[in-house]
């Protein structure tokens, strides 16, 4: 059984984007590993940002690459949902000074768990700031703030906390462009990934509009 692969065709990709992918498994999907397709970064330094959401918060492990060699580290800590304390999200990063490699990103998973894996490869050398926050239903879905020292690429992850009913929508404001999303009904971990390039140093966040009304965990990363 293959994982579900979400492919968003971008007519006008944002500046700095090299590659992106999102794969997910519904609860009880049966796989013990989830992997993106191979993503070619091209020449020059890149940063790979990886978001993972799991139904079983005890199953989090460090993502790996195929072929190996990509040094992945966690940004911050794993966070549980207020409304689903046994589930959670985590964020990871790998800085690759050489670039040029074609790699898939993969995670192991219990066969019966729901899990979503999203990866974004962008131009850059380092993470300069990262923020996580959770907003519960009824309040504006505005992320934490990140500060850059110059031109930067912002990568934002939205993880909604609504139940399994209905298809969902999650739309970022302020010039962010959605790269990938899984927002279907059913037992799965909702996720939307968006990106924006900023031309100058500053402090930035992103506000999402969601339907139905729900809360969300949000991550935002600044890459230079």
C-alpha cells in the first residue's frame, strides 16, 4: 500500500524554493515507513525544513534521508495538542552546504498510526529564527514571530485540531503561498505548508483563515 502523496502544481513558485513534498498515512494505513519522492535540490547551499505530525506522540523519531548523509536535527521540542494530548507535531531541519543531491525524506511509523510528513527545500545556509505557538478555536490563527537579519525565506506549517468530520480549508494571508496541504475529512493529521520570500530584515508572522472554525499548532521558520 502506497502512502498518500499530495502534489500541488505551482504556476509561479516563490523565490528561493527548490523542492517540496507532502505525504501522509491515515489511521490504520498499515505502513511502517513514510517517504517523500526524491527531491532534487540543485547546486548551491540549501536548507531542508521538515514538519511531522503524528497521532501517537510517543512514536516521534528523527527523520532520515535516502540516500543518507543529510544531517537532520530537531528545532525546538515536540508539542502535544491541547485538545488531543496524545498527538503532536515536531519540526526538523538539515543544512546542506553542497547541494546538488537528490534525496527523499522518510520517517518510521507504527503501522496503525496516522502521520503526515511535509518537507520543503529552499535556498539558504542556516535557520536564523523559529517560532511555535498554538491557538485554540475562536481566536485569530496568527503564528509566532520570527526576526531576520536580511532577505530571507519564511516557511510556515499549519496543523489544525478539528475532528475527523468534513473537508477543511486553511488559507494563509500576507503574501504566503501554499505549497502543499492535506485537509480531507477522516482520521488523518491535517497540515498546510506555505512559503514567502522577504526582501529585507524585519519581524514577520502569518495569519491563517480556517474552515470549519478550529484551533491549530503553527510553526514558522526563517532561512537565510
